[in-house]
C-alpha cells in the first residue's frame, strides 16, 4: 500500500474522530423564558430547542438525555419531570409528577442501577424513580435536617451521594445505596450546582458568594474547602467540558455562561453571552447518549494512531 493511500486512510479516520466533537451539544435551561436552548460544543449556533412553556414547562432546571434517548427536563414550577424528543424538542409526556411526591425538582441523574435520582427541593429530599417506568421507589430516600432545599446532586465511584443545600448554605454526603446521611460540611452561601472532578475534588456554585468553591477529599471525615473561581454573577449550574477540560459556569445574574481554567479558575473567553440567553440556570453537555464519551473519542484517536503505525511498519518491511 502506497504512502499516499495510507495518509488518505488515516486522514479519513481522523475526520471521523473529529466529527464526534462537531456533534457535541450544550443544552441550557432558560429559567426566565421557560425554554431550553441548544448550542454547538463551542458555543456557536444557538437555537431554541424547546419552545417557551411547551408541555407546561415552567421554571426549567436540569435537562438530561435519558437511557431511552429522550430529553428529560426538571420543570420545577409544575413539579414534574417532562420528556421531549431530543432532536426536535417536541413534547412527549410527563414522566413523573407531584402525585409521586415530587415538589420543585431541581437536579437529577440517571445511574447504572436503573434509577433516576431527583432533588425534590421543596420536600427537602432526594428521591428516586424506576428509570424505565417512572414508578417512585418508596423504600429509598435521602434527607437530613441539616440540609435545607437540596439542589445540586453528584455521585462518586465509591458509592457516595453529594447534595448541595440551597437555603442551609452547606453540603451533605449520603450513602448512595441506602440514602443514609453520613456528613454535613462546608460554608457555601446559596449552594447550587455540583460537579465532581476526576481527581476526586467536589465543586459547588455559591449563588450568593458569586464563587465556585472546591472541596478536597469530600469522601473523608473532614473535606477541605477553598475558593476556585471568584467574580461571578449569581452562578447556578457548573459543568466540566469533557472536550476541553474547562469549567463552564451558568451566571444567572448577567445572563452568561463563562469559561474558566480548571487549574486555577482564571477567566477565559465566555462560552455564551447575550443573544438568546436570558436567565441561564442548569445546563448539560451532551456526551453520553447523544455523542461518545471522551474515553470513546480518545480510543478512536488511539486506534487511528495504532493503525497508522501498523500500516507504516508494514510498508517498511
């Protein structure tokens, strides 16, 4: 095989790998206008995915792709988890509602155990549903008197559930399997969105402090708090961009999504500012159901490299 055809083949494979980046999307909940916006992975091409109040959407918070490929949205104002077509934004149905105990849902996560975990802020609890049927699991609940208005939630690989307390200005750790409270920690005025880093640190947005706080060793008896980002404007949702490794923050106060270096929290160019943005709340970077995980993309690049090496060695022998 000639070097020309080897280069052509490698180039085509690289283009296929790069296309995974092009298909990545960011969904932003616009709290003020009761709609969901969609951006390309670099913050370009903003569009309205879910029209204002579609399906009764009211005060939207977290939006995520479910295991069925549908888009789930926490409609806090109507006490529901709503489902939509992830491509067109067309309303499909109500997955869970107030009749199952849901009261102002804020954040939620699907887990491999087959459950959907939801922070039900006004009932002061994390509750879970069968991720397929939407049936409430009445035998599991995570709550504690030290946590008021649970908002952001995150799970680590050691079986811990972390919850931010919006009105109690703190965080709590629960046993993910049983819902048993383990520890309450931190001083975070208006604690909102959570993000867990690969190195184990836990990040939380402080809406009143206008900062992103970080906790080292959150699974220990004494997590260590420090400030990573300052100068924000009522931050709510926070996410780690898996394609760039940057921290993205939804600033509800000034209607922007800011970028920050994860190493020191320094400001980078905004992801989005103005335009369609009105009141950015929680947001989600689609990499699970919609596009490959970063590890998949890395594996693809690795496969290209190995193939190129193999072909060139074969050519030289």
